[in-house]
C-alpha cells in the first residue's frame, strides 16, 4: 500500500507526514474549549483534529470493585467509570464540532469505542476512523468499523505481534482497503527510550502496511525521528494549556509546540528526499571553492614541473588534486605566471 486519502489529503511515504491533534478530554467539559482547540490546531498546521466517541456506560461498568479502580499514575484513586464520566465528549457536541471543523477547513474524525459510536459517526459522515490502542484487540469493533469502507488508523500500544496481525487481518478481511498502523506506547507520558522506533520499518515490512506513530512523549524529538524511519502519520495529544488540570493535559502539546511539530516533521520528511549523488542546487555557488592545483612559482616554456611548482589549494579553478602525480615530470608549453591555475592546455602532451 503506497497511499491512502482522508478528505482528499494523500497520506504515504511520498507525502509530508499527516499530523493529527488528539483532543481527547482536553476540552475539560467545555464545548467552547473544544472549538478553541480546533482553531489552534488549524492555525498550527495540523491536518486533523481527532476526538473520542464514548460514554462512561459504553466503555466500562459503574463499579468500584477493585479491578475497576485505577491504582497509580495520573488517575490514581478514580474508578474507570468516574474517569470516563469526567473525560468523555458529550455526543450532542459531535454535530456542532464536526460542522465547526469543516468550516475551519480542518479534518475532524474520531475513535469510536462501540458500535453505537460508529453509528453516530456514520450519520456525521466521518471521513475516517481511529481504533485506540486499548481497543486493538476488540476484533468485533474493528470488523464493524471496517465495514464502513472508510480509511482506518489502528494504534498498537500493548499489542504483541500476533494481536497486531489479527487486527490488520480483521480490518482487511472486512473491507478496509486504506489502513495505517501506528506504533504506540500506552504510557501517559511515555519515555522516549520505550519507543524502539526501529520497530517502524519492521512493522511496515512484516504487515505490508503504512505506518505511523502515536506519540505520548513530552516533546517532539521522538515524533520527528520517526519520520526518518517511515512514519507517515503522527498523532499527539493537544491542549490549550497543560496546567489546566484535565485528565490528559499534562502530557499534551500546547499550540507553539504543535506548530513546531508540524514544521519540523515536514522538514525531516523533506530532508529524506531520494538517493542522490549529483551536485545540489544549494552547492552550485560553492563548488568553485573546492581545492585544485595551482602553479606556485613562475615558469618558462619548457620547464619541468616538480613538487615546488604546484600545490593543492582553494579555490577550484585548476585541475583536480587527483592529477597531482600525473603533472609531476611534465613540461609546460608556455610561460606561467605565479598563482596561475593548472590546465591541460599548458601541459606538454
């Protein structure tokens, strides 16, 4: 697979990385914040804003049994239900958010977490779907999304090789013809050392798929490096202000950082270019300053060139230094002034 399209934007290794600003819970319960996040993502140069479509009841159970309680990390002491009740994007916001993003000329799509979420998003004509890492093993959900025929992005945090293969096969066997698989570490935040970016080209070859990165590190270095290893999609959490105290704020990019991500990943992709050994356009003006052979003493016609007569120096108007040995012992055919560049025209044949 070489290229897919989301809203006519081509995505693949021959195109600049597709940058997704993940809103997640960073609206902090305010649709006005959601609109501002869309504004800032568009200004920063992101290709898409992604939201999440679930309710506490569609993603977990309202239980405080031990296995439903979060221990450690950012959300310590909360039940899963409490976390998702606080973090979810109200479903009645979806239509106005989709309309707002479209009016701002930025793509918006979502991660659905159950069939009813897919049904809602289909009514909104979502242009693509993202399967979150925690749902990568939910093969019935992947099957249901694949049957929409829309492009699909699957994150692979926590999934092993077999689970990734199952997810990909399920998507493809059920009609998904445009697929990107995101290498991901489901730590919040995750250290760069956990990312093992050399997995990216292996994943691309092993599963014959486009690959990208869902990046939960605290800066942009990992995402930029991933472009060199074939990532054509980059997803980062995005917020207006990391200090606002929302569930995902602390490991999200702020607007200037998203702007830098969009700029620097594009620069990294441009720098990859192609296999090329020819003189580059930016080098044209400097080729004259390479070394060449110059006469460093006055000579008369018929004099023999020895080591005292020529030197390899800058600039590059004389013969290349590789001809130094070939010139030794040769006679000059005319008088030579001091500091004249060597040339075959003044050398005895």
